[in-house]
């Protein structure tokens, strides 16, 4: 038996709810993943110790300039996470934080597997990514999934006006 979520907007039919959730993940997930990636790589390589205001502006401009590539690389994992969370929300009426965490980890591991299994682009032997890079890639999927799931959980909550 499928539970009905009393907080879900009754105007949207069930498939439209899942599509709306997937759209949210596809729209917000890649930029948040990009910011997570840049931050994670900076923390991993310890480049934050000499960060100046000029350097911060360079980082912001770099993020803005590669934003389209974030969608190119992140749309599939974001959509996959959105589909899984949307189906869970539709089937159970809820999308608790632990589901979002699990989905983010699973999608992150799948993305990491894809990265590590891709054919090399040159004649150089393929490198095995370091543990720190692997953790950053998983976080790149977990952080946006958690954020988007939080938005979904609070999306249709009816506010009482006092």
C-alpha cells in the first residue's frame, strides 16, 4: 500500500511530482556539485592557506566560466539521484535524510566507477585516482543530493499563518 503524503501539493498529479523533483535536481545539482568539487580539491591540496581576496575572485570567476561543463558532467548523476529520490517520495510519501545520503553515496560510487573505467584519452597508462580524489567525487554527489532532498522535503509543506 502506498502512503499518501498530506503535505504534497494536491494540484500536481503523481508523475508531475516526480518530474518536478527530477527537474530540481537537474537544475541545482550540477552547480552545487561544481562548488563542492572546487572546494574539496582546494582542501585536499591545501591551497587555502595562501588564499587572498584576488585569489578568491579568481576562483569565483573560474567557477562561473566552467559552469556549463558542470551541467555536461553532472546532469546524468543529478538526474539519477532525482529519479531515485522522486520515486521514494512518491512511493512512501517521504524522502528522509538517510535516503538522500544513501542515494548520494550510491550515485557517487557509480560516477566514480564510470570515471575509473573510462578509456584513456592518450597512450599514457591510466592512473588510479587517489583516495582523497575519490572522497571528493563521492562528496560531489552527496552534497547536492542532500541539499536538493532538503528542498524537496520542505517544498510542499503547508505553512500556517498566525
